[in-house]
């Protein structure tokens, strides 16, 4: 899961201007205005390509997909499920 978390953090910090003092694992990047709805769709596509997963409609409606730490957990869970 560390690789997933690092990928998400690196991507968000590279693409968006997030201050260093922000608790990034608990950051809701949509509510805080760092990523808009179009940016979120692009981010989701990047993640799906990078990790070979697919988000369900239920995943996309969840608040978890908008918080770095929760998204990392969701991705790791999907990767584990795909490996079984």
C-alpha cells in the first residue's frame, strides 16, 4: 500500500499546488478546491491505468475517493482483490 500512497501523493503534489504543511493523507482535495470534477475524472483515469483497476459507480460516489489516505486504501483493496 505504500507504493499506492506514494503515487497518489506524488501525483497530487506534482499536479496541484498543495502547501507542505497540509496533512495530505487526510486531505479532501475536492472539498478543499485543489481538484475540480474534471480533474478528478482525469486523476481516476490515471490511477486506473497505473494500477490496472477499475472503479465502480459506488466507488466514484463515495467520499473515500476524495481523500488521499482513503483512496490509497481503496486502491490497495482492489489490487488485492484482483490478485486473488
